[in-house]
């Protein structure tokens, strides 16, 4: 490996690390949305009665997290290109759409929707009217939400395949370490929630799952 390639590997490793940090930043942003909220409720409005200062804080933290996530996805895309050549440009598309989904879910569903709810309440709109508006809007948004979730899982499948097939040059047991580690993290959050009764902390688990996107990229570039 020449000096230029070595420098690029270092840069990509740093960007993959930034992606990992971005998932943690997003998890913190989620805390501002979900702590103290009834995340187990079937009613959407149970998640939306959040003080405005917390919504705005979550938004600005999310901006920082978005920049870090973007760096992580760039690193992931370069890994795909190195490993899969021209097919890498195709395989990275679900990931690129996935980051759009992350931004959409956080800023639209997580921040803008609660702000709209609070504005409607302050304007004197009845809860029954708000429920009708929410149900109507969700009938349009749900297909997009489901599609973005599928794209995220497709990214996971590609990464698992890349590790198990040896194409990433990583040991197969890394799949166990990465996803086993996440499973342990979930257990810790759930145990904490059961002990304290604060189930809002589990709202961060989705953001932390995205860490599994960037750990393989970090390990890949570290070996280069």
C-alpha cells in the first residue's frame, strides 16, 4: 500500500468512527424526545406532549449527529466500492436512502410532528380533530416509513453477507460480536427501564442499531 492509499484509509477510518459517534449523538437526541414519555402506548399523542425546549434541543443535537452519520455513510460507500467495484455503487443506494430516512424520521416524525401538535393545542384545536389529522397524515406517511425501514434492514443484510463471505476481509465472528453486543445493549436498556420505570430510554435503541452500519466499515479501514 502506498502513502496515498494509507492516508485515505486513515481518513475513511476516521469517517467510519464519526458515523459510530453520530449514532450515539442521535441516541442522546432521542432521549430529549422520549424520556418521560409513554413509549409503550398505542396512541401517537402519548409521545408528542414534549416541552418545546426539549424538541428544539433534540433538533440541534440531531443536526450534529446528521453530519457525523453522513461521514460514516461516505466511508461505508467507499468500502463498498473497494470490495464490490461497480456493483458497490448499486449496493450503497439502500444505505444512502436510509440516511434520508434517518433524517426524515427524526426531524419530521420526531420533532416537527410534536411541534405541530403543541401548536395545535395552543391554538385551541380539539384533541379529536388532532387525532383525525394525525390518522389522515399517517395514511400517507406509513408506506414511506415502512419502505425506509426495509432499506435499513437491507443494508444490514449486505453487511452481514460481506463479513460472512469474507469479502470485507473480516473474521466471521465479527457478526456475532457486533450484533451480540447490540443485543446485550438492548438487555441493559430494558433492565434499566424495568427497574426505574423509565421506558423512554428504549427510544434510543433504534438510533444505536445504526452503529452496526459503521462498525464493519471501521474494522475494514483499520485493517487497510
